[in-house]
């Protein structure tokens, strides 16, 4: 039978080390003490639900990742980072397009492509897209 303390301790340490972080650095990010992180990693203590949330947020993972028996921390973190970057890319694109529309109220960017750049071959201009 799997001991949940062992799983959490092992995963916490794996995720921390995969980031290249010391116990002290993780403790600072999770607003706790280095001693407490050490006790978690050595199965002396078990965190509250609030601390699990803080630790997972600091590590950039889902709280449930701390309880998976078989993990690949680098792959897990890369998946979260990829998803976050895709979200950021989408949001930035929307913000840029909104800003262009505000700036182009007087038609100053007519004939320009996305993001105020000249349109590529076969790409519609800002003016064409408004129609």
C-alpha cells in the first residue's frame, strides 16, 4: 500500500530539484520556513490544504501533481509552461489587436496587416477586415 506522505515528500523534492531550487528558495516562494520544507521532504510533517495550495502555486503545478505515484517533473512543468505561454500569446494578440483598433479610429493604419505591419502576400489589411 502506498504511503501518501512518502508520495508527497518524493514529488515535492522532485519538482523542487527539477526547477533547480533550494529548500530555502521554495520556502520563500511558498511563504514558509526552510525547516518546514525539510520536514515535508523527510515525511516528518504533512502539509495543510492551504500549504499544499501554496507549494503547488510556487512550483507552478496543479496541487494533484504532488500526489501522483509516477511523475516526470520536467515533462509536467513543460506542459504547464507551454499551456501558459499559449494563453499569454493569445491574450497579447487580442490586446494588440484592440490597441490597433483604438489607434486606427482615424484610418491611420488603413492598408496595414495585423499588428500594424505591412500585410504579407495574400493577407488582408486592417481596412479589408473591417468590412
